C-alpha cells in the first residue's frame, strides 16, 4: 500500500502549511517512520515540493533538529534527496547526484556535477545550458546560483566563470570571477569572425542575446582588439559599443593586429561581423539599468 506524507497527512498531525512558506511536502511510494519520530525515510518515486520548486529522486530523508519530532518542527527541518535528483521550476530543469534543502534558509543545494537547462520563451530558440560544481535554488526568489567551474552555453555563445547568478524570470545571468569571465561566440557561418570577450563582470540576457561587461574589458574580433572599461554587445546586430573610463579620463582603444593601426576614443563601435571599427562622436550610455542582478543592492 502506497504511503505518502501529504498536506492532508501533515494537517492530521497539526501542521499548518501557509502559502508561500518554506515548509516542504514530500510524497513517495513508501515511508518508513512516524511523523512523531525525529526522522522519516522515503523511497520509490519520491516527490518533494516547496513553493514553485519541484524535486524528484529515488529516496529522501526528512530530519528534525536535536531529536525533536518531524511533526511540530516545521520550518526547522532538513530534507536530503539522493539517488539522482531532478529539480524543476518554471522553464528550468536541473539534475545532479543529491540535494539538501533547509527550511530555515529556503535554499536547496544541488551537489555536482550540476546541470541546468532553461527553456527559451519562444519556440525554436536555443536552450540555455549551465554546468557547475553545485547549484543553489532559492525558493523565495526564483533565482539560482551556480558555482565551481561554471559554463553557460546559449547557441553559439559560451561563457565561463567562477560563479553565475541566474534569474529564471528575467532570463538574466550574472557571471563573476576574481580573475576574469570569458565569453566566446563561435562564427555563425563560414567567414564570420570568432568573438572573444574577457572582463571581471559579465551580464547576459539569454532571451535577447545581449550582454554587458565591465571592470576592464577586452574584445577580440577578427583583426581588431578593443579595450576599455565596459561594453555593450548585441548579438543580433553583431555590434559592440566599448567605452573608456570616464572618471579617470582614459579612452577606449582599438588596435588592428594586421595593420597596426590604433585609434582611441571615449566610445568605439566594433562591427564584429565585418571586421570594422568606428569612433562614436557622442558618449554611448551602456544600459546597466536593464541588467540588474538579484544580488545588486
């Protein structure tokens, strides 16, 4: 006979599950233990849910702190899912060997290797693929944080960093690395340039295929190498706007590796597809306000 720990069963033990709470619900083919015990074990077709986050695995445990009963310790318990874990939320699906969820923090940590797939808003567009050492899911915000040899792939574009904070609602990925974040866009077709961007901080809108980079940037496209303080890149237009450091009055600079020609300007436009650069007569304003990360204060 299938045993489950459901909302009805929890209410039978006097547990109130408020909407939007961090209290987790677990169902399974088999349950070992009583909610009056300090730990419960679940096996076979295990399903966990908390707010919009769904968790599936082969087995799980739900543990209360300090030997207190599971029933009556809501909001303080830890759920551990093992045996191959799948996490779902909206357009996102993630997989990894195990996940630990703590009701006190509302955070579920998927230990790696963790692999995440974010489906596009429009049919026919590319999936966003993220791989990392671990991924943390916040049930309160629809934000995931991936850390440890992070790679983000979106079509022909690949970004690598130490950390990425991904907002599943806005499809904005914020990549950071104490050394540098690297972005490589492979040629879309024969004859196109390979594009390489390095910076301290990169923010990618995976729905619009646009990005900003800051903290000292370097853009390599064909024969041209453009450096500056920050840039905005639009993949659909194959165009990057690179600005200098206004506060320190240091202009952006471009060097053509083939001819040796050099130009400096407050803003340099790099037409990455046709190997051409121009100076912009008026300052370009990078739209930082459209790339606000969940971690921004």
